C-alpha cells in the first residue's frame, strides 16, 4: 500500500486553514483535481461527498465520505472506488497566525499492474503537493 506525506507551514490561523480545507465551496479553489464538491448533509464524520474534476485528461466523478472530523485539528476523506484512497489532514498551531498542515495519503491499489501503480502514486503525490501549495497561498492571501 503506497503511503506518502506532505507538510506545509502556513502563515494563517488554524481556523482559516480549517475553513478552506473542509468547506465544499472552497475545496475546488485549492484541490487541483476538483472542479466541484458537494456534501450530502451537514459536514461531519460519515458525511457523503460528491466530487467532480479531472487528472491526466481523465474526467473524475467520485463518491467519497468524510472519514474523520475533529474541527480545526483533523479531517480525512475516503474514496472506495475505483481504488481505495484515504487522505488524512492534520492541523497543528505553531504560533499565533502560523499553522502546520500535514497531509498523508494511503492508497490500496490492489492488483494493479506495477507500472500503472507507480504512475498513479506519482500523479497523486504531485497533485497533493500542488494542492497544498495552492491552499497555503490562498490562506496567506486571505485577510483574517
């Protein structure tokens, strides 16, 4: 099971980072593969999410669920199909106005062809890195 982690220190409050990270209206502004995200109900652990977007020229229409919900501290979502992927975000205050964001991806690629598995992991890692950079830029540019 491929696992990898990215960390950013963001010049913004944990509350602002949490809002941008978890609000379905904000997610497409930083998550590079998402063009829309909708929640089926109030956000919390177990809430179904529907995301649309794309990667490598492939349109994505994904059914996810919120797997962890600890406001301003921990958020995770889980994808079951076409492959199992968990993305876990942890926010830690560094000091006033400075937040450390850690994102960990765990993917179960099953019996995929090794070349495809390596490509999928490379794409996921690159998209995660670009997405966290965008989230940090957005948070740091938001007055607050």
